[in-house]
């Protein structure tokens, strides 16, 4: 196999065709349904799906069926079946991506914006480019590179949805309704994850789950003069007491034993192997202010802390006015939105129940305390990968990245992974992606690292070869 001709084809296709198409994708504010209640009448999800469909049609892959699934009251999806090429291998590969986007966010650089594609220093900026519009273009380009070079490949089925950022609520419906297309799935490639640097091919080995809920505390019927302070506990102080039940404020350790898990030995070994690579990666990835440091000095502890340990974030607060609106009062309520990340293999339903009991039991000062609107995202731990696949991916890593394959857990969640694991119990998984240091998928200045995306396309082409 001629590595250079694959590489040459893929780099040229990215420059001539993929980047222009991704620029058009970035211009479409195709917010995920939960961020745009008018998603159906606005037609933006269908518009971006149609754009991708037309691009795929123009690519002219052999023996390929491309269709938009647009069922009533469902988000649209793109289903592409590319028949096996020059092989009788019946095993097929399911490739996942999504085209819906997170909201705009704030803090974009002056010359950039969510819906304005800008290329700077080999990076394509704009909302939704790296999360996750590139996936369909990358997968199709990888397949086309093989056909162009007359290299056999397995059957590939692409399922590109438009509700991922809303919890993939239609995914199970697509998988069930079009199950014939997925019947022979032996490998699932999920192109919606991250990489810890832009030097190596990274495989995501685990994802944490999450439990979210609104903690509401009420002590008074209405605002009262803060001259009464001391006699009445503030709802904020009650909040602090309740949070102390869960989190050690000094160390960030989660105090509830049920939220912890035994880390599998093979994962610990993997972490030890990549510890050195990740030390630099962590320092590069987190935009700390001058003089600040991470919660752990030791790289091993750092990795464990965001991949296998539970951790609490406070993502919104209500019941407090802004500085300019504040009076000298004791406020009646403090409500806070909690997001508890949980280890990959922890049962999220049990975690929800436990969190509710711990917070609502015996409220301080008899205050009204409730944990409401609870939800959860399941975690995922990659099943053991067979040696042949590990070697195939490893070969692609050395061929195109000049480094051995690297492994890493992710601290976030990809909710549909547990659904795919359930639907395809015998399939193997390759979870990877282009969200690297500062790619900022849900924040400002989201970007695609173009050279990395090209290399990953080359690697994907090798993995789908027959
Ligand atoms: Zn995504």
C-alpha cells in the first residue's frame, strides 16, 4: 500500500473540498433541539443535513446509498451505506457523527464568531466544526481515498444524527427502524471524542457519566433586613453545609463512598504508560490564570482525577441578584445547579437516588431543601479490544503520526455510547476525535486543527481497509 498516495489524496481533498464544505456548515446556526425549540420550523437541522448529503453525493463513491431520514416529529439524520469494495468480507463498520451544535457561547476573539468561519494558523474556527460536523466529511474522504487507490475496504454505514447535544433522543429509533443496515456491525467508529495533543493518534478508553440536578434551599418567605443576620441562617450557609456532605471543600474529594469505584487494573497500567505524555498535555489544555495551578501536582493523580474519580461542578445559580441590584438583605432562597461527574462503570440511576437522599435528609434548621429535575448520563468503559484491531490501529498511528498509539480516558460523557454498547454487544469500538487542547468544543473559539484532522482521516482509511 502506498502511504504517500493515500496521504496526498486526503490532504488535497481536505484543502479543495472538505474545508470549503465545513465553512458552509459553520455558517449554519444548526443548534441542537434543546437549544432551539423552533428547530423544526426553522429547518436549520435539515439544512445542514442536506448540505452534507449533497457533498457526499458529489463525492461519487461506488455502490453507495445516501439518504436523509426525515421522519415526522423526529430530528433528521443522514444514513449512508457504502458497500464493501473488492472484498467478500461481510463484516461492516458503523461510523457515527453528528451535525447539531452547541449554542454560541461568549468570549470569541474579535475577528472570530460562532457562525463566521475563519482560518488562522492552520486552524478552522467556528461553532460545530470540530464538534462534530467534520465526522461525515472525514469518514467519506477516508473511504474515497481507498477507492481512488483501488484498495479494498469493508462495508461502511454512516449514521449522522442531529440531536447529540440534546442527548441523542432519536438515535435508538434510527437504530431500530433501519436495523437491516446495521445488521453486520463488527466495529463502531465514533468520531466525536478528543485527543490529548495534536501529535499522536489517541484512542478514548473510557468516559465518565454524570448526574445533574437543581438543589433548592428556602429558609424565609421573603427578603428581610440583614440586621437579622446571625439569628437566621442564610440559605447560602445552608447550601455550604449541604455541599460539605458531598464534597471536601479543601481537596475536592467526593465524600460519598458509593460515588467511587474500583479502577480496573488494565486501565491503571495504561494510565501509567501515558502519564508522561499527559503531563504536558494537561498543562497545555487548561487555560489557568497566571500563577494558578491544577488541583494535583502528580500527573498520575491528575489523570485519575478527571477520568475515574467523581467530581462536582456548580454550573448555574439562582436566587441572587447581580451586584447592582443587591440590597442589604437576607435572601429567602439559594438554588444551585449541580453536575456530578461519576466514574465510567458506576450505575447512574443508583447515583441519582443516593445524591437525592444525601442532600434532602435532615435539612439544616428545618429549611426547605429539595433536589429537583434530576437527570443523568451513563459513562462508558471500552470493552477489551482484540489484538488484531489494536495492531491495525497501532500501525495507522505509526504510519501517519510517527508515534505509537496513545490511550486516554475522557472526563466528559458521550451519552449514546452506552446505547451503542447495549445495541451491539459483540461489536468492537474505536472512539476518537479531533477535540484537542483548547479546541473548546462548547466554549468560544472552537477550532479544527486542520493538520491533525488530515492525519486522522488517513488513519481512519487504514482502519476500514478490508
Ligand atoms: Zn459532539
